[in-house]
């Protein structure tokens, strides 16, 4: 197997698998589920092959595979990966089989369509993380919307239609602005070099030459699209509805991977293509990020629904990632990237645990529970570890990312103000308050509801198989983060060098 084709195989496996599923009979539920799970596991194995073949000392993209696609417009099927892409590809292929397994009993209708949508969604997300052609990136960015729309709209809660339409409209609005910017960028490249191109690596040297005033508009168009997906305050209003109404698998993928597409887009496109504008807007965006950290935490604190609480915690945690990106230091960029993975693991685990309780009781209200440690001790222990991971307890994964982001923002010459770090740090305290308060009300004390003795059972074997790998990584990253930080070091350096080479007076 040629190394250059690894990413293409990775992309094709879920696409071909989803097509094959259409030929299976809906009545044969187990076969459909097993086939979907097998395909997603095969994709995970290929991503491991990519990971072990990746050389983290090489500064440029690896596994590059380019084939001319639309000759008249010089658009290519062009894929490749650096350390940041590899990490997010692994996160995608790691979470997809776990979510399919977690849905084994909870999804009861249209199982063939659900599995088809999940595999197609996986292909769309992988395409976003490995595209080196900006047009190809846009295709995958948009294609991913459709399966997610159906996952929320068909298998979601009572207000699923409202939530799915709101998710679609918000994302589509941002995407259209990005499409206009992509066209403008390619035409500008054509006027400048005589060649129409959507090749991202060629555009890296063209984007920074755009006159500053126009560059600001271009940056704004790309950034708005990505900020909606993050979601950055005040563009976050679609997120709680989508999270609460989505089935557990949808919530996990939404928090675990989809939100990272926004922060990944900022790192991959906004920073290297428009470095001067990225530096200029950094203080304003960082203020929004800090507001998001505090606002998300305060709103999470007053929630009575466990799933909604976890959803608002995402607004707060993703604020840290955005702050890290726009602090423009090595520590903060690496902290932002590792925090993307951490959030996927911690919040994914919390959504899965809330889903397990909901599956048994059909209740998510915090007030319905209380004293469950006496009934389900293992579940209670896992909920505690996931909560502490999300809080950022030293020794668990969340601490690594938040510490690097706070350290990087403290040292940042672009932000040049300690108040960003001080206000952001309050988010860590608030996270401890809302998560541990929720934990105390749900787990400790006397059993409030006698029905819980009949309804609740502890974690079963299938749920252990879903949760155990996530908790292994939560501890692994917390104790030995170098495994993952080494992977992203060269890629983070390249992005900072690209920005600093065009903004030498601003970035010192």
C-alpha cells in the first residue's frame, strides 16, 4: 500500500461502507449495526497506520495525494496531513465507532439510515481535516452538514426539527460568506499569477499579499464561518438546542469533532492566509473568547438539565481554545490543539454518561436524581473522573491544555495584557463550581427518588467497552502529554513562522 494513498483509503472506507449499507435489509438490525461498526473500526485501523507512518520531524505536509479534478479551473483532489491534522483525524476515527456502539440499543428506528448518516458524517469530517485544496475543503465542509441535519432531525428529542433547522441555517449562513471569499481569493490569485488556483499551499504565499483593507474583509468572511461552528460568543445560540435535542451519538460527535472543525479552520486558513488581519483582530477576538469562557460557565451553573449544562460548558471550554489560538505563542497554539482533543474526550465522556442515565430513566433533570452512588457506584465513579477531567484537574487531560493556553496568553506579546489570562482563569474556577455542584446533587446524599432503585443499573459490558478507551486517553494525556504535543510541535511552529514572517512588527 503506497503511503501517499493512505489518506485517500481512509476517506473512501466510510464512503464505500455507507453505500454498501444501503443494500442491506432494514429488518436485519444487528447486521446493519455490525457492518457500520466494522467499517468505522477499519477506518480507525487505517488512521493508526497513518499515525505510525507519520514523521513528526518533517515540517511539511505528508501523505500528499494530488489528482487534477476540474481541469478548466485547475482544481485538484488534493489531500495531505501535518501533526494537527493527524491528531484530529485520530479523534474522528476514534470516536465514531464508540458512538455507533453506544447507540446499539438507544436508536430503534431507521437504523440503516442512521448508520449510513454516521459513516457519511465521518467521511465529511475526515475530508475537512485532510483537504489541501480550498475548494475540496468547502465541499466536505458542506457535505458534513447534511448527515448531521438528519441525525438531529430524525433521531433527536421533541424539538428536534427546530434544533436541526437552526443548526443548518446558522452554519449555512457562515459557509456562504466563506464561499464568496474562496472565489475572490482564487480570482485574486489568477490576476496576480496568471493562474486560477485553489491549492491551499500556493495560496499561503498569495493571501498575505492582499491589501490590508481587503484582507480584513476576507479574514472576516472566513472567520465568521468558523466562529459559528466553534461556536464563539455571541454566535453560540444554535449549540445548546442542537446538543440537547440530538441523540447521544450526535451530541458526542458534535462536541467531540464538529466544533473542532471551526477552530481547525481558524488555524489552517485564517492565520496563514491572512496573518496581518489575524494579528490585528486578535485582541477583539480574545475579548469575545474570554466573555464566552465566563458566560458559558455562568449559564451552565444555572441549568437544571444535565445535558444542557454540558452543552453550555462547551461554549466555555471552546473559548479557551480560541484564546489560545489568538495569543500567538508556541505554548498557546499547542495548548489550543491539545485542548481540542481534550474537550472531545471529556465532553464526549460526559454526554455518554448522561445518555446512559437517560436511556434507563428517560430523565435528564438534575432534581430527578440524588444519592445514586448507593445504586450505581461504578457509574458514579466514572462521572466523577469525567467531571474532574473537564474541570482541568492536574493528572487528567484537561489540565494540560488549559495550563498551556493560560501560560501562552500570559506571555503573549500580541495580547500584551495579563487581564486576558486572569479573566480566563476564572473559567476554571467556575467549571469546578458548576460540574462538582451538579455531581454533588446527582450522586451524593440520600436517594431522592425511590424509582431510581428500579430504573438505574450500573454500567454494563457494552458501555464499559465504549467508555474505557476514552478514560484511558483522559489519563494518558494528563500524565504523559508529550506523546501528543510532539506530534503538533512542528506544525504549530510552521503556522507561527508563517504569521510572523508577514507581521514581523506586530509579532515579536
